C-alpha cells in the first residue's frame, strides 16, 4: 500500500486484502497502518529500495489472515420458497446477490438490465481514491453519484509525464508509460520531445474518439491529451482544464470512454470539480 489511506476506505482495503491468494503479504510504503491492520512490514522510503524490498517480501511471506467474515453479502440459505434466497420471478437475493432489474436505455429506450455498484477507491483504471456509485446497462453508464474525490498526490503526479502515463496504461501501452515514469523520476522539468514523438507515433490521438467529454473551455479528451504532449515536448506543465459537472459528463458514456475521460484530467482538476463529496449526482433522465 502506497501513501496514506483514508479511514473511510478501511473496509474497501480489507476486501482487496481478502481477495489476494495465499500466501498474501502486505507492504506499507510511506504509509501508516489503518486501524485493525496490525500486520505487514514497512518498505524503505526510496523508490528503488522499496521495489527491491517488495520483490523480496513477496517470496518470504508466510501469509496473513483475512479481516472480513467469510460469508455471503446477504443471508440466503433457507430463505424464500425454494430456500435459495429468491422470491418470485426477480425478487429477493438469490444465493446472496440481488438480480438486475430492467430500465429504459438512454439511447433507444429499450428495456435492459441495470446493475448498480460502487467502484473505487482502489480501481486501477480510475484515479486513486475516487469512489463512484454507478448504474450500468451493459457497459453504458446510466447514473453516477460521486462519493469521494481522488486522493491528493505529490507534485510529481502533476507532471505531463505521469498524466500521460495514466492514459497510456488504459490504452495498453505500458512500456511507454514506464518510460515516461522513469523520465519524470530522473528530471520532471526536462523537455522530452523524443518521448512525446514516440507517444504520437503509436497513434494514440487517433485512438481517442473525437469530441469526447468537452470541458468548460471546449476542449475534449483528444485535445487535452495533445496539450500534454506539447507540454512534455517543451518541458512545462500542461495547460489547466475545468471539467465542470463531472458526474453529468460521464452519463451515457461507455465504460472505456469514462475511464479515458477521467484520465484526461489531472488529479487536482478532478478534485476541484468535486466540490462536495456525496452530493454530486446526475441521472440519465435529467
């Protein structure tokens, strides 16, 4: 675990821990253990030393007990007319999990199964710490409620190197993302025209849909990404962007489009757009 953890994320962290295969091991890097996490070891402060320490720890762990009860999300055994938690055609919680109910699709009105769930704060495709309650029909977002803003990051995360690296990983270009991270660690203020050129040659900008998620100044995901490439070439910070109503911006997008939208803004821009956690909500009918 890297960085300080919010007390409110303790249960989510315990779920991640429980999902790891045995022998599971926890390493805390630049972080204090949250309440109840009285296991694991601390890693050295430097990035290179921490990486070597984590690799060694993974081979030496004898395992850790899970913190959560090993039970279903809802009681179901012996419940209902057939004893499996269901009730009627679609009621109850069969085998502990509610069935998806139908609602009209935003695009053509066709009634499809709608699935609601909480995503974050440890979802690797999203900014760290972001929590959203989201309703999906297939992979199309129907409604969004922002529960928690992303966690604040250090100054290195605001460099065009790391902002582009987040986007590159989403588009399955991890090797280039790693090169950008290494360049930022070496000298974040140094112009990297060669790296910017290498990113452009991948066809990154052509792979991003046009006119996706326009911000308050009229820019979209493609133009914001192009601006970061220009900033990387010049050795300067990227021009700021204002997302506006972030929740409303995500309505009607497919899942992969929403991930690109979130990655096209800096962490500080996203935090600024979420003025009051747990009260920003947008619905498809609005």
